[in-house]
């Protein structure tokens, strides 16, 4: 059996990297493992919201994200090519100094990993969790590499197909959709670099988000998204395409004894709203605080972690399910609302700010107690 870290973290995506960074900065010894032999090279997640920037501020990573990322200064909502509302978030009022920033998840992961490496910790790749047992004093983990690791606590941040969740025999109730969503990263001539766009069309929704450097992410139904762009926009290069199917699922508990779950291992939902990676980093922040207290002799703090995070994460899964159903719907009522609700909402003082706060993770405090 290898030397015992205080916390073993399974999964070196943004949630696991953030948890390792928060814990290491607090003086906790960690090991970070990941079954994949190499880091991901493509990104489904893009948005880094103001709450995440706030949590990462003390680590220095927030400034690096802001330096590399693209701020969003306006969101245009259109129906069949006609702009029906333009939302201009007042970041100085909603989240001073921390606007929503678009940065591919691979780069966010790279920046987190770099900050962690500066502290002497690096992900151990090609070695995932195979099985675990736990007792009153700690967790014994069998790794796919054949190694056995004993730790005081274990965090499963190992994604939607989490081996940690399976080892705990936890169900993952919810539902999935058979409708494929398509992704494309393209260079576009004629589009503003600091604006996002949401198009409601008969063929389904089309979301356009800018990266820094002239590249845009297209998200929508149908494999050929480029012909559905507004007039005057021309795709000059296609860099990457992919597709996915949406599921909405939530574990019944996020902590069992000395083992906790975070990020996609605990909850998955539609990308609409851009909360997925951000909720995982929130989980990591709260877990780190609860784990530190547990290691300092405060029993029951992992149960607090479940109490503090389960409702917040579960509420967003439910909200995302409702919002995705509305966006996907082709009913006459939904079509009418998509045309008329955005301009009406934009005309109501403070309503857009409240809606943006929900999407930006600012609709609730991040509590550690």
C-alpha cells in the first residue's frame, strides 16, 4: 500500500483540479488521479461565471482566465433572423470586476493544473478508481493501476460515468433526451467578438458564443449549423464538430461516510445556462472547506457538504430541465413566447439582472456552514 494522502481525488477535470488546488493551498496533502492517459483536448463547456471567478480569485487563476477569455458585453435574442431583444448585462452592478467570461474548458483546466503544479501537485494520469472500502478511520481505494491507496477522505469528481458513484452503489435517477445537440467551433467573418446570440428557428435553437481570437462556438439541433447563421455572417473555417445528448440526473446524496461526490459525478444537466463546470467548482470549494474541518477533528462535516450542496445543485438540474424543455419545444405557445417574451422581459426594470444572476451563479450564497 502506498503512502497515505489526506484526501484522494478521483478525476482531474475542472472539479477535481479545483478541489486539489483549494485543499493544497490550505495545507492538506492530496493525490489526484485520472483514468484518462492524457488531458482532454476538446471542450464542451465554455462559460466561466462570476461566481467561479470569485471563488478562484485568491488562487490567481481568476486573473489568468480573465486575461485569456472573452467577456460578453451583449446577448442578442432573435426569432427567424429578426432580433427581438438585446440584453446588455450591467456587470458593474451585477458582479463588479467579474463579467461572464468565455474560455474553453480545456484552457480553464490547464490554468488550474498550472496553479496546482506551482504548489508541487500534478495529476497522476492513466490510473482511475477501481473499487473502495471505508471504515471509521478512512478509505481504502483500489486503483486500476493495481495500486492500493489509503486516505482519510475520498472525493469522486470522475464524471458522469463516475466509478466512485458506482463503487458506492448510488443510483443516478433522472431522464435523458434522444434529441442530438450538435457543437461546432468555427471562425466567422461579420460577427461581433464581444456578443453572444440566441436564435429561435423552426429547425430548433441555435446558440452562438465567441471565444477570444475570432472563433465562435455554435450549439444547436442539426449537424449543419453554419447555414442557419444570420445574414452577413460567413464561416471561414471549421475547427471542430461534435454532438451530445442531454440528460438531467441527480444523486440522492453527495456524501456517504468518508466519500463525497462532486461535479458531473453527482449531477448532470443541459448546457443551457452554462452552469455545469461552474457548479462543479462550487462543489469543490465547499467540499474543501468541509474536508479541512473533518481532518481537524470536526466529525459530520461531510454530511454538512451534502446538506449545503444537494439542494442547490438539484434545484439547478430541475430548472435546467424546464428551460431545456422550453427551448426544445416547437409548440405554438412556445413559439409565441420565444418571439414576445424576451423584449417584454428586457423592458421590465431589474428582471434581466435577476435572470442573469441565476445563470451567473449569483442567485445564492456559497455557504460552507
